[in-house]
């Protein structure tokens, strides 16, 4: 009923901040009284809005509805950036309580690297990581640039937190033990193995950016990823990291 009319939806969202005179509502919605009044009457008939002396406000029921509606509309806005991307990738690794907070990602970009860059780490994240106090990552693959990258971050006094899988740990022991032995000697390096299945490629965030690299529904691996840069997205990412950290074991030597 509400979302079938942009005017009804707009009026409700405006009134979330408090009562407003009709002229203020008309100005904010860039409409006229003749066009808006029929929509306001529908809201009144459904006990969502009431008015007195041309001042309109939400009812208790209306406030309850709008408080629930706003996060949903924000989630829709996130998904509308590229619904095909969201629909073709797996996001089951996100627990239900954080799925309900997807609105916190706000305006993200879908990054599709060129063929020449598909094996490179995201340059934006790498650049800002060297200005950050920390870098946290959940990663189910090994990249040959990791040792040099992590070492450079710690030289800049950044704390590195890295969660991976038992399979990656086995690969490091077999192929990269010398490089990682050096990293383990640095007190800023925090290495964890998660024993819960991780159905994703990577989640990386620092003080400035969040990168999410999911798997496709058919299990295919691609280089595309989501990049966010607002504070609420970083808080969301930290909560996701902490969720997996509780099922992880810290490794202090390799």
C-alpha cells in the first residue's frame, strides 16, 4: 500500500523526524496540495497519520511502521546498485543478524577488474592499508604478495589480523614456511584458523575501506568484488569478523 505511491512513502519518511506543516511537506516533496491530499487521506484512513490545524504527524502505528520501513528501504538501495551481482553470488556466509543490517553498507561499488588486473590485490585497499592502524581479513586463498604486504603494514605500525582455513595453513607449511616464520616473530601479526566452513573468497577491511569478495552461486570463482567506504560499513565488517573469530584458533608458530 505504502510503496505503491512515492508521495505516500515520501510523506511518511518526512514525518519520521517529527510533525510538519502541510506547506513544509509540499515543499520537500516538490508537489502541490491537490496532488498530495488524496495520498495523505489514505494514510489517515489506515491510521498511520493524523493532523490538526494543517499540522501532520505520525501515529504510534505509523511511527512503528516507518521505523521498520527505513532499514528495508536502505537495504533495497544497497541491492539496487547491481541486483544481478547480488543475485548471482553467495551471501550465506553472512549470519542472519548481520543480514538484517545490510543497510549499513550504504552506497557500495561493484568492482570488476580488467583481465590484466584479475590476479592483483585491490589497489585502493592496499593504498589505504598503509595509512591504517590495522587490517583485518578473512581469506580462503593464498596470494603470493601476502608476506611482503603484511610485512610492510607492520613496518608502518599497523596490526594485522588474518583468519584463514586449515587448507591454507597446510599450504603455508608446505610452501611458504620461511616467509611466514618471519611474520610470526612480529607481535603485530595475529594469525587465526577458522574451523567453520567459510563460503567466501575474502573479506578485508581497514580504517577506510571494506572489500567483500563472494563466491558465485555455481561455485565459480571470479575477481569481482564489493567495495564500501562509509563508517557504518566498517562497523558492520568488524562485527562480521568478530563472529568468525569466536570459531577460530590463534596460531602463534608455523
